């Protein structure tokens, strides 16, 4: 047989696209060509495959070898085709049986001695193979990801010779156990609220942000507890369901990050430094990879020192916040990454940080403060649901010894209330309040006539945009759910409005 065919996968975003690897041997001068829009890493596989076959004690065929990666108009990148190409050549040269590659998907990078190295994107590839009910062969380095997905038709190989021995002698391959690994759904670390001093208003805002997946901006002087509160928020979130956990695992797999199967249900939290580039935040690069916003999918993206990020980089978050995904365009293809994250940001009220500190004098001129706050655009601030000003702490508050039992009790109660609140939202609308749009707002967040008049008056006084008004209504709905109220009441609406009326918020654009 001079022609062989085997299936593999290439990553396009978080989608694993099927690639048919065709190997053909013909007479003529020795040569090895790979066609089908291969990028550099794929073209270099010729030398890896040749050395791996020879060093595994096999014969590399003489003559002309042509490998086609179909579809030909889809760019191919990565080293995951090595093992499929090698087996296709061996089958075309009659060194392995003709039917041993039927209905099988194969992925793996080859070392020069024939070992099989791990690949990126194993989780999406397994999910795609499971959908087609095909067997898939993966490197031993991806065994943990195989166990995570829980698909029984996964073969694990450590070297090229492992699969050859399997097809020649019938020796069983190492298999995935077909079951999920042990999951630890809750974070067992000590409750973070035990270390927060004061800031009751901000703690309330954090609980509401966690309850409705609302975006939160905290403004306060250095040392007032902004970062600590943000770290508490992620611990208050309930564990992810299986579908969302698989989405997170797929993104991490494509990005080449390690996956802890024991804690895969824990919502992710990403905290990029303020020097992060546009590409690092939203995704891209020569080989398009997910950015921080996608790695924070179904979790929290925490941006500390909010105003120190480049304004153009921050404005790139506006569309993903609304749409829950990011599209990265290239000349001949587009890649979509999921990006349904909760944005939590923290900033100082001025460059020196003392503008809201009653005990320290601010050294910044009004023009300097205006330029500092002007780094945040109005459309971006419109997308923040809760804007909270944190006061500086007094020495008495800092040195006060907390009541550990009381704080622990409140932590447990808050976590339970948040989980109950989110369940109410899912049962009512099939999604969290922050994800409601259009007619869903009217259906699930209806206001009485007096409340509509109150909100209209507030809109005129504060100059709120339509988007800001909708976000106030969503927060009011979350507050009502948190208090287990069927309808939005006056106190719920007033509290939601209060998160947009502080002194610093007015300076940020009279939102």
C-alpha cells in the first residue's frame, strides 16, 4: 500500500478542527514534502519524523514521500502532527497493518529517539473525538487531561514503538480510566474576611458582586484593603459546574498551562501586571493564543493599579465585557475565544494616593488628578456595575483584634447566601443577572411606577447613560435576590444607585 490516511486535530481558538493526514509514497528521487499550508513547526517535523523512525529500529522508506494536511486552506501550526505523519508513512510503506489507523485520531510530538512528547490542546481534541465516538491516541504527558475529561476510548503512548507493538502483537495500550479525577469543589483555605479590618460597605459590595457576577471598581488610598477584598471575592464564588469546568480546562489546555484536576471546579482568577500588553490581555500573537481575559473565563479578572494600564489596552475590554467572547482576526482566518469574566479593578484616587485620606495631605494638583482619572474612558466606566470608595483605616481599626468566630460565621453565611442567590437567578432566567440583556431586563427586572420615576429623576441628576441605568437595575435585582425578595423594592434600588454616587465616582465622570 503506497497511500495511508490518518486523522489528527489542529487548534483554532478553543476548537479542535479535524485534519486528515495523507501520506503517499511514489518512485523517484528521494524527497519528503509536506503540503497543506504548514507553518514552520509543521515543516520542521520532516526531520523529527525521519530521525524518530530510524532510531526506533524501523526503515525510513526510499523514494518520494508526500504528506498532505487537509483541508489545505486551513493554516496548520504546532508539532502535534508528528506521530500521525510517522504512522502514516509506516502504513504507506507496509510496515504496519493497513487497517490499524481506521477511525482513529492521533496526536503527539516526536523526539529524535522516538519518544512522544506532550501537546497543547489535548482537552478540546478529546472532546471533539468523543463527539464523533472515535478512539484517540495521546502522549503520556497528557494523561492527566485525558483522565479529567473522562472518555474511555483514549490510548496513551510514551514512544512510537508503543503503538507499533500494539498493532503488531495486540498488546493493550495504557488507557485513560474513563472517569473524572477527584474534585475538590471548595477552597479549604482560611476565610479571608478574617484579615479585613473595617470596610463594611466595601465588604457588602464584594458580596453583591459575587452574588450577581457584577463588575466591581474599588477606589481608595494605599493599604485600605482593596487587593485583600478582591482575593476574598474569588473565594466566595461557588464551584463551577461540569460544563463550565470543561470550558476552563479547554482554554488552559490550548494555552499550554498546567491543569490541576483536583481543583478544576474552582473559578479561575487572573491578576496580570499593569505593564501587560494588549496582546497579553486580549489574546493574539504569531500563533494565536488566549489572553488573560480568556484565561479568566467563568472567573475573575483582577486589574490592580487600574489607571496604570494603557488606556488603549483597557478599552479593548469593552466588547468582551458585553459579548462574553473575543475575536482575534488574521489575514486569512479569525479565531474566537470565550471571555465571560467578572472584572474587578482597584485604583488610587490620585497619583499620590492621598486624595481621599483625611490624615494625609494630597500632593497632586487638580490638573494632575484630572489627567490621572482621565485615563479611564467613560464607556469603560459605564460597564462597571459597582463603584465603591474605600476610606483610609484609622490606627484603631488596623490594630483592633477581630472576633475570629464572628467573622468565620459571617464568611460561611455570606458564601451560602451567594450560592443561594445565584441559584435563584439561574432558575428564573437560566443565567446570572449580569448577563441579562434587552427584553430579559423587562421580564425579570421589572420596576413599579414609583421606582421608575425615582430612577428617571436620578438619571437626570447624575447624568447616567442608558447602559449605566441598565446596570443599576441589574444590581438592584441582585440585591433583591440576595435578600430573598420576589420584587425589587425601593431600598434595593436606592442601594444600587448609591454605588454610583460617591465623590470619587463623580470625579470619574458623573456616573
